[in-house]
């Protein structure tokens, strides 16, 4: 399918086929797509938890507004943000740039110092909201890649982050969950799968200047 047909095909899957499981190759494609997502400054202040554990998934259902797709999906992806962004993280990023591109220090130094000076001036809430925006970029990328790969998904904001953190023991990783994405294959009796897609006209959504 071409990209537009893939996007027409996808929908927020409400019921997954519990007998079907994504292949390792499909999961690896989603992991690489997550890692290749564009992020502000290239800093990647996000992490993704990949869950393939039915017992654990069932534990998360009550903390997901009882949405059963969390328990029934092949895998559950939990998008998280770092609890803080330090100058050490910035240094690591620029070390990686130098290693990957062999960029001279004289070119990297001004931008690196700008970030090291500006981020400490931001409040924790400002940094959290900035990082959360990067998680949404990753979510959009994952939804598109999943559609192209014929993988069903259901993006979710309706969950209890504190309970997810407790169940998944995320405190030790210094990250907080912000989005949940069950993935798998739609069930034949999902009432949503054959409904027409509801969208405004493209001409109502796009302004050309």
C-alpha cells in the first residue's frame, strides 16, 4: 500500500486479536523508528518501554481506565521522558555528534555552550513539557510506521502515570511515562474496524499562502 492508503487503513484499534503476536522484525522496526524520530536539538530526552508480558499487561489495565486493549495487545509501548536533563546529557550528545560526524570542536562548542547555559535556566515543568512534546513526535512517527507495516495501534493518554511508574518500576530509570501505545492486530469483531474514517476536508484543514 502507498502511504496515503496506509493512513486511510489505520484507526485507533479498540479490540486486538489475542491469538496474534508481532514478529521480532516488526518490533525491531518500531524500536528503530522510535530511535530515528526527530527531536528538538537532537537531544532525545525520551525512552520507550516495550512490554510483552500478558500478566504485566493485565496489571496495567485498571490503571488505563480499564481499556482492555492494554491487556489484549501483542505488545504495549510506553513512551517516557527523562525526569531531568543535565549538562552531562548535553555533553554526551555532543560527544556522540563528534564521534558520528567527526565535527571539529570549534564548530560544536558554541551550540553546546548555549545549551549548557540555557537549560539550567528552565524550570522543571518547562523541561518536562518540552520533553513531552518530543514524545508526541515519536508517537506520530510510530503511528505512521505502524500503518505502513500493517501493524494496528491505539494511541492512549488515558492512563495513570503514577501507577504505571510503580508497576513498571520506572523510578530506578529516572523516567516518567507520558503516552501508551498498545500494538498488535485488530480483532475481526472490533466494531471500529469497518467504520468510515471521520476527517474534515483537506481544504478546510490546510491554508495555502
